[in-house]
C-alpha cells in the first residue's frame, strides 16, 4: 500500500468500527484499534502514527524491536501479540506495554520476574483456544480459571483480559458465536472475583462481529495495510 492512501483507509475502518459499536449500543471510543504491523514496512507504521493510531501490535520479536527503536520518539503503545518462546521473554518484558497471547504459567512467571520494578506493570491477556484447535495456541476453556488465578497472583503483571483467534468463519452469526464464547468466559472469571476489562478479539475479516460481542481491542493488519509483502 502507498502510505498516501492510508488516511482514507483509516477513515473507512474507523467508520466501520463506529457503526459496529453503535449497533451494539457502545461508543466507538470503547474499541481500541490495534494496528498489526507484522512484516509491514516501517513507513506504513509511521504513516499510521501520523494519522493518530497509537497502538501497534507485533508478532516477530526482532522485527518488533527494530521498529520500536526507529519510532521511539513517538508516544506509541506496543503490544506483543505473537506466541511467546520462554527463552525470549526478557526483551518482551522490558519493552512492551501489553502481551496478548499468554497461555502458559511458566512464561507468565518469567515475564513477571523480568519486568522492571521501575516500569508500569505489564498488561497481559490470556489466549483461549475457544475451539480446541490443535493448530493454535491458547489455554483450553476448562483450564482457564486455574491459569487466571495463578497469573493474577504474580507481581509486575496486571491480568487485563482474554484473547482469542477463533476458526475462520464467513458467516457473521458463526463469527459472533465464537466471540460470545470468549465474552462468557470473561464474565465467568469476573463473577469469580477477577476484574477483567479487556477482550482482544477480531481481526480484519471479522472485527465487526467481534465488536458486537464486546471486543475492546481489535487487531487489524491487512484491512489497514494491505497484504503482507512476500
């Protein structure tokens, strides 16, 4: 995509977010647009920041660290949204404000131990494998309460909510069913005493359905930046 086209694309995407939020009786401000820059050139991320995008998500650690360094003069919030390898937790703990795909206590313990006491607590979301797909990460719903309780006790982390990557569906009703499942799991945890305020769900092909089911963060890549370079 040409960076010059990005303002018009962002206006359209923000309008779609606002329409989906209104249909759910919510304000557009209740939904954070998380721009996913995985494999996208730095100039596109800079152009998005120039258009007011403040939150960026990355999945590849070395690529992300280079982009963060290049854009450090801007007041941006960085989210790590990829699967976390236990031997690479330190730079994530030291650099990012959010982690979205936490699904193992061992990794959470390492992040907590490596987060600086001088930095704000690291915001984390637990990834839930809502369809029990062998090809995807995430804790199974039955195992979620125990993991949430353990993570919530760790220092230097703030358990904010849940995240999912559901099966790809073309029908909005089927899309919404998976997102509703995550919302119910969040509500059940809150009924048990947690204070979760975040549902990280919805990507380029289904974010409107996610918003209708309560998404507070939508992770958007190709709908903003076009197909990733080969």
